[in-house]
């Protein structure tokens, strides 16, 4: 389950990175299904939230190693 969790985390992170790096992504335009958010805002939100989850994964890994 640990490997599956890490794999999903990294896979989804890669998808966001691809979106951010794609020159065709209109970073400053509003996303169609949102309530005024831009692509850039959502990418930055994901980055911030992922930092939190990465910290949780590292704490869990350390706890499991003991």
C-alpha cells in the first residue's frame, strides 16, 4: 500500500508539472469549470497542498522504519 500511495502521489505530481510546463496552457485564463480561478492559481494551490502531503508521507515513512 505504501508503494501504491507514493506512486499515485508522484504520478499526479507529474501530471501537474506537465500542465504547468506546457506552453499551450493559458496560465492566466480562468479555468472553464471553476468560479474564477486561473490555471496558475490552481497549479500553485496544488504545489502548496502537495508540500503538506509530502511532509505527511515522510513522517509516516519515518514512523514505519522504527
